[in-house]
């Protein structure tokens, strides 16, 4: 076990940053595996008495977004706003705690320009003839800094990655990456002013600027999916340490991928389910969260609908046991049973071994069921077991069935109502509102979109 010591001299506040979604579409459950993992880390830190400051950026400017804005003949904000709201709603469906800060890239361009300015003044960045600004790996290394802190790199084999614009042949070296992309006609109205001319920030600089803006030049934890290790995170380190001269991040945690038949679930392979696809099939956010939380974060695993049905069965075993415990406990209350909690913590302290923790939970459920069936459990013991569940569930975030379950059809109805309003079919929108009300739910139209609240 490695003891976690935050940078905060008081040992309390923990700065944590998780690379957020690119809001060009609905996120798939592969993406959500990473965000549920970040939620688990945050909940565990809170359980241990730390005060994490959880930052998750919203990447709301990027090549694909610009292309789609252009095709849809809409504005950047209107286009990304829809998917950002959907994403935050999906986090709620998965019972993820909302991050404390969700900065949008488009609202931090001055901070990015400032950071690029620092790199320019230190001679680590240069403007190429195409007017774009690039990070110079050679000059960075010349300052005694290490490029390749997370991965071993072979510079001879390095080629520009897919996220780099095709017109970047003017770079001095193939390994260099764009900090500022000069405006081109395809960008339409998506551009910002800068000392190097109009343009837009590169993807990597967004995360350096937003994380350091909210958490300072050095912070404790940086998370993301394992596909981001290179080049994204390597470039974040280079830009940040190159500009500040200080260590950027103390601990990196990378979540392994969710796979489908052995391949990474991704938009480009088309082998994905969005959360909404699965809700529409009648699965609950709770079941999906549980499934995403079953494997150790360093282990990839295959998503299947059968696996999701297995999650339903596993949860019903917990629910049934909790139901019987409630009956036995009646009005008795008790302090949480400490042994099971200690075993769960012991497991999670070993590099967040969640699968081990679930093993403890199901062994405990089996033993409780046996004791309940044999009428050996006193009301105080049942109450202590229930109290232990409440405590461990502040980490798991699974909840009890009745607490979190929002029938999938209601979310589908809410989507229909949003579509009706958009199409100015107010009669249909009102009739859906009445239908939802008759089922005990009211629509709350917030500035970030419509949500359902229990009457
Ligand atoms: P994106 O919206 O593509 O920038 O991705 C958002 C987050 O989802 C990043 O942290 C990715 O690493 C993560 N991610 C993408 N695909 C998967 C997957 N199949 N399994 C786990 N995480 C993923
Ligand atoms: Zn990032």
C-alpha cells in the first residue's frame, strides 16, 4: 500500500483533473467508464476525509465540432450546448457527483494564449510560415526537460497523430505539435484573436491552461482514459512544465478501455452504445454504473448486453438482502458494522481494487442471507449491516433501488418532449408534460436543459 499525501500542506485539499468529453455527439459508455472511474476516485478520497477539488473540462472546440457546426449551419455554442447538457444529464443518470468545475475550452482562450506566450518567450514555441504556433520538442529538451515522462518514445518513428491538422507540414520536426492553429477558411466563424494572428487553440493546450488555471501550476491527480497517455498527456506535461518550470502533476491515473469483442469501444469503429441507447432498452443508470465499476480500473473488459443482465442480477441480490435486513431491523438503529467496512477499505487501498471490494460485498451478502434464513440475526445486527451499506455506498454510489431508479421510458419521453419543443409542436410538448406528471414526475427547465424531478 502506498500512502497518499496531498500537496496541500494541511493534507486536506486534493486537486484532481480528469480530461472531459469532446461535445460533438452523445458520449458512449466507453467514455463513461472513464468518468465513473474518476467519480469513484473522488468518492473514495472524500470517504477518506480529503477535500478533492474535481475539475473536468468540456472540449467544445475541435476539428469534428467545427465540421459539424458548419454542416448543421448553426453556431458553435448552440451545437455544443446541446451535447454538453446531455452529457451532464448522463452523469446524473449514472449517479456521478457533478465535478466542482466544468470549464469550457472556449471560455479559457485568453489563458491558453497567455500560456503559449510564456512558451514563446522561453524559446520553446515557434511560429511556422503557416502562421500556426508549434511546441518545439528539441528546444524543450534543450532546457533539460524530459519529453516522454509517461511513455518510452522512439523519436525516429514518431509521426504526427490523427488529431493534428493535415496542413502541419511546416513544422520543424514531426514530433512537434500545434499550440495555436492559424485560421483557415474551413473554420468559418470559429476563431479568436491572438498575438500570432486569428486562429484557435490546439487540443493539448486546452487542458494545461484550464487545469493550471483552476488548480495551480502543480496539482495532485490527473486522470483520463489510457488512450490519452500519448500524446495528449505527454504534451500537457511538456507545455505546462515548459511554461512554469514546475512539476505539473504528482500522480497520473489512467483507466483501461471498455472493449467490444476485444476492440476499444469507439465512435470510429461504430461498436458503441450511448448511455441513452441502453436506457431506451430498459436498463437503468444504476445497472450500467455497477457494470462499469465491476472491473479494476487498470483492466480492460468486454461490454456485452449479457454482462449488463448479469449486473441486474447482482444488484437484485444486494437489493433483496437489504430488503430483508430492513424488515428484520424494523425501527432499530445502530452504528455501522465495522468489519465489512474495514475489509472494503483494505481492498480499495490496494490501488483502488474495486473488484476485490465487490468480492467482500457479495461474501457479506451471502453470510447475511444465511444468518437471516436461520433467524440468527438480531434487529441490532441487521441495523448495523444496513448502516454499513449506507457508508460503503457513499463510495460505490449504487444506492438502493427505489432511490435512483428513473424508468428509462421517462427519459425517452423527456427527449421526445424536447424534440417537440424544438419543432415548436407545443401541443405535443404539453401533452408529454401531462403524461409525465401523471406518472409522478415534473419537468424542471433549467438554464442547462430540462431535467425530471419527482413530484
Ligand atoms: P473524448 O470525448 O473522445 O475526448 O473522450 C473522453 C474520455 O473517454 C477520455 O478520457 C477517453 O480516454 C475516454 N474513452 C474513450 N473511449 C473509451 C473506452 N472505450 N473505454 C474507456 N474510456 C474511453
Ligand atoms: Zn486533457
